[in-house]
């Protein structure tokens, strides 16, 4: 009897938590509209620790750590692939030089799974952004290519959504991975070419808002 009561209480608690979460989402999203992007595991964590003031250039905590310095720059475009998109927030997170999402002791517990090399940029009036970081390493003893996760928040779209990860054309793990898991090209291809200048790897990654994004509310005219 006690066990039945215990499990019933647990069930009611889960229902209550689920309802609260649903109500929170309903405040952010228009009624009867599906989630833009179809949902995302971890994208909502972009708001935890986000600075009040964001800039078009960000230097990640990894920049001054051990690893290959990397600068990623690009332009964010509207769906027509021509019009620059200002005031778009890009949240990024990645592994460290050893392939781990390594947290720090002072980090919020909720975002430790993203590691300490995370940050934000907000595109300028010309849709430009720059991220100064280190090149992430692949997961240890794994076949996944190295990558940088990206989550997007547009000023006039109800919720955040993810785009294709940044992958590196010279990564030996990339070809086999794409044979098994073809690119979705959400926001465009995430594969970038690397150039080297003064020992720093430099690359360009442009993003097209809404491209191949499920339930995207804007239409190309």
C-alpha cells in the first residue's frame, strides 16, 4: 500500500513539472504554432549565464588555453540569402583541446554538460560576427568529427533553434561520418575550410536563417 502511494506521488509530481514546463513554453510560443526548428536538446541552455550586453565579436575562454587558436567569422543572412540579418544571437559551445566538454567549478550545474568553452555573439548591423576560440578536438576514442555546436535566436522568432554544427573540411573523420549521417544543412552547410595566418587558423562560416529549419515562420518572397 505504501509503495502504491509513493509511486502515485512521484507520478503526480512529474505531471506537475511537465505542466509547468508546458505553461512556460506557451508563454514564449504563439498558440497553436509548432516549435520552430522542431525542438532542440540543450539549445535552451543558451540563456543561462548570457551577458546582458552582447557584441559582434566574442573571445571564448579557450582562446588563452592550450590548443590551436581558431577564428571563425561570417555573415548571417535572411532567408533570401542576400539580406544581412542584424541583432541575431549565436550561442556556441564546444569541446576543449582534449575532446571534453570540461566544466569549471564555478559553473552553473545546468550548463556543465556544455563545458566551459561557450559563449555568445550578436550580429552587427551588417549581419557580421566573429568568434575567437580554439579548435575543438574530437571526442576521445570516438568516430565523431570535431565540431562546434550553434544555437540561434532571432529577435522576431519565438524560440531558439539549432543550425548545422561547424565541421572542418580537413578532419579525417568527416567523410565517413557524412556517409552515415548526411548533412541536414540547417542554416546552410556547416563544413568550413581552414586557412592559416601567423599560426592562427582562420575560417568563414555564413548562416542563412530559416534555411531547412522545420516550422520556420518566415517565407521567402
